[in-house]
């Protein structure tokens, strides 16, 4: 449960954006964002100190969790102004390609740093090595702020925005937005079982800390190519077909991931690496399609509240699945098993199979999703 809590809080804490978007003047958005991201580095100091002076004690675990929650809260608070700023400088007729390219750059950086972190940690890492990684990440965060400060801020177009109540009313009355938000929450909830819970699964299979780090980061490798290609394809075929591809791919991957548990560890490692690459690619495609759809449906003026609410919806689903997994593994259900032919499935395999079946059933919602082709303004395919 403790291991899954950071992933859960990372998603749920996005909700801080909603009240902030109600109160924050658009003119102060960029300054507020940078101040939040500067302060986000401070809560990591107790993590480093507890690792040095307290070591592997229960109190150190809770200090780390509390510090991570504070850091993530400040990061998400700053993100409140991020999407509206980016929305105004994105090329309107190439949403898919733009977000594909920018996510590819992010993914390459993340993948490279994850590989270095895994090699640095080794098979049986000492606690101080994790502290070094936290410290290095904090330094990179401060460097990022230097470049973010130089992004241009474009004035609102299309008339003066209304109050936050008007913006909320606009979303509630827009059936297409509500349908898509509900659908994507469900999709991310099911896909979330193929994310953070896999770390516990691999640990249960006997993978080392280095193996876990390297194999889990392989998902980013798959997303690097996928986001570039999917962005170009999305501009041509529309979001609904992209989501259909994601459903088919993720449901098949869930089945194969469950089967890894019955393989020798020598076979399980390379197969799990390949599956993580494909899983990262599929999830990246879904995220690019989601961002393009959300940006396409954005109102002309007053986008801060809209972006905050839609962004929170998209993250809520993926936050619930690790939390639910942690609850199950800490309960009496931990020893549950099921028989499928000659195979006996443990609780991890049952969870992944259930997620795969859910992804297949969720395809029934696709006909009700607006099919947006981002390359043409206001173009919606039947």
C-alpha cells in the first residue's frame, strides 16, 4: 500500500488545480506557476535528511511519503497555468504532431535518466543512492524553471472570459465533453493496472531493483516512437480510431503480462521488457489522442478552469488503480488464486486478466465518443 500510494496521490492531487483555477487571475498564471515549481524542490530536503540520519525506519517512510505529497501538490498547483499557456502557442492545425513531438523529447530524456538511475542503483542498492537520485532530480527541476520562464504568454482571444461559474456551467451543459471525460477516466483506470502495479508484480517474481528500474523504464522507449508516429496518424484518421487501437493493444498486453508469471525468470525478464515497451507505446498513443481531443473542445476564452477540470478527469482514473491494487494486496485477498485450464493464477494474474477483459468491454463506449481529426479546425468525423 505504501509503495502504491505515491502513484495514487500523484493523480488525485491534480484536484488542487480546480479551486486554484477558480481563484487565480489569468494575468498572474505564469508567475504563480514558476513560484510553485520553485517551492516544489523544498519538500525533498526532509527526504534526503531522513535517509541520511534515520535510515530504513518506519518514520523515514512516512516522512518520505509526506514530502512527496507536498512536492506533487506544488507541482500540480503550478500546472494549473501550464495548459492554457501551451494552448495559445500550439499550431492549431497540427495538434497531434505537436504533442507527439514534444512528448517524444520528454520521453527520450526520461528514458535516458531512468537507465542511468537503474545502473547507478545496481541490484541491491544502498539507501544513500536513492537520496542521490532525489537530489539530482531536484537540481534538474530548478534548471527546467529557467527555460519555462522564457515561454511567451498570449493574451486571451475571442472576448473576455466569464466567471469560473460560467466556465463550469459550459462544461456541465456540453454533453460531448462529459461523455469523453467519463470514457477516458474508465480507460485510464483500466490501463493503470499495467503501470505502477507491475513494479510489485516483478518484485514478486524475483526481479532485482535494477531489473525493475530498467524494465519499467522500457515503457518510455516504446512511447518515444509511438508519440511521433501516432501524432501524424491522428491528424489523418481521428481520435476514435486511435482509441480503438489502444483498447485492442492493451487488452492483449494484459493477457500476456499475466502469463509471464508462469514462465522461468530467465524468460520472464526479456518478455516483460518487450511487453513494457508495447504498453508504453499504447498508453502514449491514448494520451496524445486525449490531449488533442481536449484541446480541440476548449472554449475560445477562459480556458484555465476548463483545462484544470478536464486534466483532473484524465488523471483520476490512473490514480485509482494503483490504490485499489495496494488495498487488495494488503487484504485477505492476497492469497486468492484461480484455475484456468492447467494454470493456477495468483492475485496479480487475476488483476491483469480482469483489466484486460475490462478494456475489451470498454470498447462499447467508443461509438459515443466524438471523433476529432486535429489537422482541421472544428472538423469532426462521423
